[in-house]
C-alpha cells in the first residue's frame, strides 16, 4: 500500500471513528458504557492491519510524539496546543481503548461510577479533537494494538520491578505473606524507597514514608479500598504506575516514537524503569525528548498560544518550527541525549517559548 493511499485510509478511519463516537456518546455517558466500549474496541480491531502498517511504516521517528498515560487530553483547556509544539507527527493514544479492560476488572460500586463519569468526559473530548483539529492529531489505540512478540518479555518486569523495592522478599506471594501494615512495608523496604516511589504530583518526599502513604490513601478517589490491608493498597498505588510505565515504553519502542507525558508521576516511573533499558537504542533518545517535552508543557502559557485561531497556530508552527529551534539551542549548549540530566534547561525553554509567543502576537496584532 503506497504511503498516500495509507494516509488516506487512516484519515478515513478517523472520520469513521468520529461518526461512531457521535452515535455512541449517549451510551458512553451512561451505565451502558461497557457495551459502547466493546463496540469501540471491535472498531479498532477491524482496522488493525491498516493501523499497524501506519504505525510501523509511516509514524516512527524522533519527531513523532504520542500523547499517552492520560485519561483525556482536554481540548477545551487548549491542552492540544503545547502538544503540537513538539515534533511533526502526533497521536493521542486513545484512552477509551483501555477503559474496557479496566472496567472488566472492577466490581460495581463507587469506583465503577467514577469510571463511568470519566468515560463520558473522555468520549466528549475525543469527539471535540476529531471535529476541530483537522487530522493534525490522530486518535489511535497504540497500547491496545501493540502485538509485538519481540518486546513481550518487558511486560514480565512489572512484578520484578515492584519486588525490587524490597529486601528479603522474593515474589508477590512472599510480599503479601510478609507485609500487612505500612510498618511491615517500611521494614522490608530498601533504604532508598522514598526516592523510588512517587504517590502523586503533590507527594512531598521530605515527609516520612508512612505519612506520605497515608496522604496518598486519603487523596485517592478510586481503586484503593480502606477496608483492605495497607499492603494491598500500596500494591495498587505503585504497581499500577509501574505497569503503565512499562506499557508506554513497550509501545514507544515498538513504534519508534516519543511519549508526551504531562503527569509527573507517570514521568517518574517511565524515567525510572527506562534506566535499566539503556541498551535499547531508542530509549536513550526517548528519555531526552520526553523530558524536554515535559519541561515545555510545564512552562508553556496555553493562553498565549490560543490568542490566534487554530488554523493560524498550525500555520505558524510549520513556518517557525519551534521544535527544531529548541533542540538546536539545546545542542548549542551541549545538552543532548547523553548529557541532559546534568543540565537545567528551564531558561532556554522559556526564551524559546517567548520568541514563539512574539511571533503569534505579531500575527494577532496584540
């Protein structure tokens, strides 16, 4: 299939997905959302060959970014604008494709009700992106469709990574046999567990570990169960983050792309786990570009980006090439794949953002 035919097919799939979401939206915003999610996954699976071909033959590259490890993008809050600053190819890893799996493992109750609400919000946001961003951001289910045999062994490291947080614990069964309370967990934990574990973006590593854990319990709206032992809730809080990080890494290795991460906890675990994968060539580039994109996101003033129309913004991005200019400046300061951890790039990013804001201001007349 020639590239232009493949791209035409992918854009047709996006149109069909938009129509499907519009039809399913009432179900997705109700207790019937599991049925609608099944229909969405069946839709993606019907198109798996074309999507896999696109992801493997057309999408890979160091300037190809995937918005992932997020419940939704948030079009209304202009979250798509800083994403479009980075690179030249953009995919939203469809969160709806993962919700079906999550719901199947979740009993009815407050957690399920919270999930139903989130599914409705995500579906509406997906629809807004498809209606307004004109194919600049494709919505595709990267992690659902990742079927590579070559990297399946990486999935087994999730349990190993969790167990590596402790001394004197051999496997998960051993963990649950020896640990019940947070005091048990601390007793078996490695000395540096305070650095290795991050519970939330507000997690204060200066506090005692037990206090941090209790704060995470009280601040988590779903998934944890206060009636169950600390060992269960600690596992739920930490292992889920580890497995998500592995999921993202496997997909990005498979498709040769860069994860665009906005949540500090996700960034922490992806960075931590990727430290043991530096023998994989793509990981070195991934860590650098992912970290730079995170700093850009943290420092970006979305309001200033939104002063022009989306069409004008896209035109200026293409003409100005913020991404290329930023990495050229970083290279001039000897900041690259292998050296970025030893540098602070905040001011360099601020300066480059300011230069682009000025370009937009000239166009808008502000």
